[in-house]
C-alpha cells in the first residue's frame, strides 16, 4: 500500500515571532535548564527527548504547569508495562481544583470562564467567580446526598454551563462523571449508564436544535425507571418545565452560589489513578466499551495537549463544536486547566445556515476554533466564504478532527479563512481522550498531513511483522505508555476486553486500529481504520482516501466503500453514494466517479458497483459505519452485526440487509 502523495512545500509556516512567543518554545528552554531536554533542534529534538526520557518529560510537565500534589509522588513511572503502567505513585490531587485555579486570582475573578452560545448566537458569560461558587455549592449538595469518592454521577445534558458545573462538582468530591447528549435515545443511554450504575442523574427536560424544541421528558422517565441505582435526579428546565415528581431542582441545589463564600473550598484529594470519568466507544457491535480514565492522567495529558500543543493560555478563547456524548467535550472543558475561556455552543452545526459555526467564532472572538473535517468540506461545497462574511481576526488556529481533513480542506481553509492560518488536523481517540498526532505551533503545515506526533507519544507505523516503517503505510502503534490511557474498562475484571482491544496484535504495544504513514519529515498522514481496509490484489488502501477523492465531485454528498472477501476467493468492492439534491446517478456520473478513483488513487480500487443509497449510516458521534455494514453484506443478521442503539438512523441499515439477501 503506497502513501498518499504529499507536497514538499509547506502550505503555512509560523514566523519567527510566532515561534518565539509559543509556550512550547518557553517550555523547551526551561526543560533544557531543569531536566536535561535539548536546548537546540526545535520540536523534533524535544519530541525525541520526550519519548526517550519519558519520566523526565512528564515530571517536567507537572512542574511547568505547577500541578498541585496534595501528597507528593514517590516516582514518576513506577511500572512502564502496557497495560498496567503506574504513574506518579503515591501522589494525590484533584482535577477540579486545577480547572478552577484561575478563579483564585482576584484580577481574573470577573473574567469569562465560560461563554455559552445557543442558536440565537448571542453569547452569555459565566465568570470564573460564578463558576467556582456554583461548583462548590453543588459539590456540597452532592456530599449531602451521600455521594462518595468512586460513586458514578451521570448527565443527560446538552453542551451548557450546567454540564460543566456538574462535571467539576463530581470531580471535586472524587466521584466519577459520565455523560450522554440528549439526542441519544433511551436505549443508547441505557446501554452506557446501566453498565456503570450511576447514583445521580442530571437531566434536561429537552433541548433546542435546528430551530425546534425537542421534549425529552418521556425519555428521562424511561431512564429513571431503568436505572435502579439512582438515589437522586436533578432537573434542569432548559425548556421551562417544572421538575417532575421526586426530582430535585437545579436552581435550588446551586442557590448557595449566589451567597458569599464561606470557608475554604473542599476538593477531595484522590490518588493519581483515581477514576475521573467514563467515556464510551462507539460500540457498533455489542455494548459500548466503558473506558475509565484517571484524574491525574487526564490532568497531565490535557495540560500538555492544550497548554503546549494547542498553545492555549489565559488570553485565549477556545471553541470546539461538540456534544457531551463525544470525548471532544471533555477535552474542551479541560481548556479551563490553562485558564482559558471555554466556548460552549448548544445547537445545530448548520443552523440557520451552513456558516453558523463561523458566526459563533466571530461573536465569541475564538482564538482556537475546532470543528469536524466533515463541516469544513460541507462549507467548501456550500461555497461559504468565512473571511468575506465574518470578522475572524481573532482566530489563530482552526483545528479539525473526527476524520482526516482532505487536501482540499486544507486549501479551502487557507484560501477562504486566512493565508496566515495555523491549520491543525489532529487525530487521537476516545480511548486516550487526547491526540496521538496533530497540532504543533512551531512547525510548518503540509497539505493533507498532521504536523507531528505529540510529545511523550512514541507514535510509529508498523508493518505486519512489527517493524517500523517510514514513507509507507503501517498500523498506528504507540510503544510507550501515556498517562491518559485507560486505567481499565468498566466491568472487565480480568482486563481481557481491554487487552483484546489494543494489545492483541502486538503484545505490550498499543495498536489503535488506524492506517498511517509517517513521512520523512516527521508529519503523519491518516488513511482510515485498518479494520475496514480495502485490500485488492495485495494492494491496501484506507477508505478515507476513497472518500476524499469521490466527495470532491459536487454530485456526491457522502459515500461509503466496503471491501468483501467472498467465499469463492473473489473480492467484491461496492461504493455506496448518497447524492446531492437534484443529482442523478447516471452512466456519466458513474464514469466520472470511476475515472476519479482510477486517476487519483489506483486502478485496482475502482469499485465493482456504484450503488445509490438514501443516506450513509453513522455512529452517534458522526463516524461512518463501515464494519457493521460489511457484516450485513456478508449475511450476518442485524442483531449480530450492529448494536441498534449506536446508530444515528437504523432504517438506513435495512437497505444493506436487503442487498445482502438479493445477492445471496
């Protein structure tokens, strides 16, 4: 499998002033003086040191960001094995204390900690002082309700300030947070929450999306009935309805926030590896994996990622379009760790028009704006002109994730947003709630490439025999532990599900399940999931490469490609296309699709059939569903091929089920 062609000339390079002002530059100079990091050689030298001297690097991160250990640590990395690495043995701390540190500075107390935006696009402010008071008030109420360290607290909430307050209050008392967005149906939520048995449920009565109100009271009633572990339900009246019988009212629980503070805040000191939250894999088959990450591991990883890679500080405003059901929401909330103002948008990404997110970036004066690659490409197709129509002078960086940003996306951002724009395509996973590769403020940006592997992450591309390769495609592996790797999966007592998920192919080495190329200049190209690889006549290609080529055609709204090994030894590769309005899949369009793939990618990967579909199915976090569709086409029954609660539109899957029958 050959790597996608990349340009040797950078699309963008940071100027000397930008490099000098970057926090990572100051960190490198300080770490050279105090911890033996290389003073010269820029980012490549710093990265090499960060993986070769892993203990020293993470100690430097903890000191640079002034992590408050209530109990000091005995060693940085007592055990390097994966899984099972032991970080900062003996230490205690609290994530929420660090998230609210800016509120301790009298000069910042009245600055904005949160900017909340709904579909009116008018921001409302929550100051650091207000956020701190509300968190402490709610934490006291949680303790009064009997919530103790290790108990689970759940949220069925949109991206609103109350969700941030609830997460931080949960962490403050040492309990374990978990959340789902309110567009998740009851079955999807129960597949997640029933695994962890929460004692508290924070919920809204509904939400607003696409200009409409969506009442969720019946769903909430079902959740209450099916979660016998609940001791209390807290009602947040987003649509103005009264609390249902037996539920507590949010305003009453946070009323103390309006009164003068009394006494010192109480942040429960917990061990470094104490659970902070439970995130869920997309779970397209079987129950979603319930991924447990630690207070200390997330604190250090996010300080590194946000404070060094994203270059965020107190003067920044951090906006990422996300929902509470996606790891990017947790990552966004961690912007508070660097004293940064966090922008929370609750609403449709394209309401009232495709340019909505750019309008929010303008209104909130966002300095780092994060979105999905799919949104960037939708804007390109809709001929949105951000720099013409919006004042984006505050935006220093546009970051994208969710899927690889195609080369045309890089060019469009450069041409339509700003010539001097830092474009950060990043890639990681829910599994680590962070990035393996992505943003580096001091490096150039090449079209179609992630700038570099992240600090402390020994990212490599391996061939099937476990040999590192450069300039060709291999499995994404990480050969050293990261603090935010899961401490365990919930309800996985012997750790077998955890080991099978990441360590089965290469024991002791994290295999993530993506195809990547590491280029000769250290950047990274993502080709898509390796478990949905297209392998024709021995030539492998990632599905993302196909999507990037095909979806350039204006007639194609979205596509899905599947490669099927057939019992007779053959290989059937259909391409499913969801057409743009008024487009017709005639022979001329079929010919152009085939020509595009043949000329831009490979003659071997021209599809056997091109089939029009009414829509492309996704996970609840917006990722195309490839493996379950492959299973359906292989004849697996729906119940075994897919977890119905994990799909955004189950009806779309019946098309593939029927197709398998007609082919069978």
